[in-house]
C-alpha cells in the first residue's frame, strides 16, 4: 500500500483494509490533535488509489471492510467518491462495508441525496468527532464548527441511513469547565441521536498547541477523579433509548461498554465503584492512543 505519514483509524477498524485516499486533515487546527501536524493536506491521485485497490485485490481477500483514510475523506467531490466506491465494489467484491471519518463541514457540503448515493455504493459508517457539546470549549479547541452544525450534520447522516458513530473527549474543557462540558455534551449527543458514542479521554501530545497551554498554565488537566465525574455527568445527561456507549478506548482509565438506556444504571454503578476505589483504574503508563 502507498501509505504516507501517520495512518490513523478508529479502534473498530483494526481488521479493515485501510485505503488512504487523502493525506492529512483539511482542517488541521484542533488544539489537542497531533495526528497530522506538519502534514500538507491533499487528495491522492487516481493512479495511487487504483494501485492500492489492486494490491488489496491480491492480498486482502479475507478482510470484509474498507476504511478510507485519512482525516476527512468526505472532502472529495461526490462524483470522484462514487468512482472510488464503484472501483472498490468492482475489484473487492467481498467487501461489504466502507467506513470513513466525516468532518462536520464536509458532511454539510454534501446533500442528503449525495450521501444516500454513497450509502447505496457501500458507505456504511461515518465517524464524527464532536469532542464537546460545550460551545466555548469548541471555540477554545478551534474545532471550526458549532454544536448546531454538528447536530445538522448528524441529522443528514441519519437521513441517509448511514450508521453514525460520534466521539467525545473527556477532559478537553479543562478543570474549570469540566462539569458544563459533560452536561452540554450529553445534551448535544441526545440531539444528534447517533448509533454509537465513543468517549475517549484526553491524552496530551507534545506537538500540539494544547501542550503549550498546559506548560504556560493556561489549561489545567482534570485529574482521574474529575474525569470519572465528567463521565458520570455525561452518561446521566444522555437521553437516548438505543445507543451503543463505549468508554473502553486505550486512553480511558476505566473501561466501560454498554447500551443506553438499557445499561445506564449498571454503567453509573461501575463509575461509582471507580470513584470509590472499588475498581482498579488504569495506571498512567498503561494508557495509549
Ligand atoms: S481532530 Fe479531526 S478535524 Fe481536528 S485536526 Fe485532528 S483530524 Fe482534523
């Protein structure tokens, strides 16, 4: 495969064929994100993508899913995406799902009709990063979009019949706004109605503006206890009947999975056990991105 730079994918795509159709992220401004710092964003040319599809056709016949990297494949014009999806269907007929990261701005640039067309061609799941439903936090971290836009983009993905997975980031509001971040994020998630919620915990990377904010005393990381309180408020604030909830990423101190609303009581009990020392929390050195 013609991979360039860091290849980032969601944990659930560990067994997918990773087809890199863009390099980097067209936004690349989020203060906590070091994934593509210093990487010039561009869309890969057809020859390079076709080479990789041909490689996958020979060597990846046991992998049933494709993940389209990097940061926001939906920036590609729909007509070109349709060509790529059609080529995947033709050359990798055993692939039954195509998944990708979708940034809010680039989802909003599409129409529901275009998203439906991509769904027909195999687009199964879009991973969106909400990070926070607290408006001042979104501004501080330079996410580049507001909660209304996030909700609108989520509605479009759902209207197209595509599975929506939304990521939020515990700790991203710092200590002072921790509680508000958790409750507002729960409220926005309720409006977004995703199929899946993934709550990750902030890990500070040295190549990010956030790292400098911490060094200069402008940002104060919540401690483990505050992060668990944040998680508790978040779970309490989500009012959805049916959503997968995962806080079992390698960055989380206390691995939790379940379905809301069915498992809400059990999840809150687990968090309480973590807060009261009845459950072991992951040591700092065991956390990873
Ligand atoms: S978090 Fe996502 S949108 Fe923000 S810079 Fe990183 S890849 Fe780009």
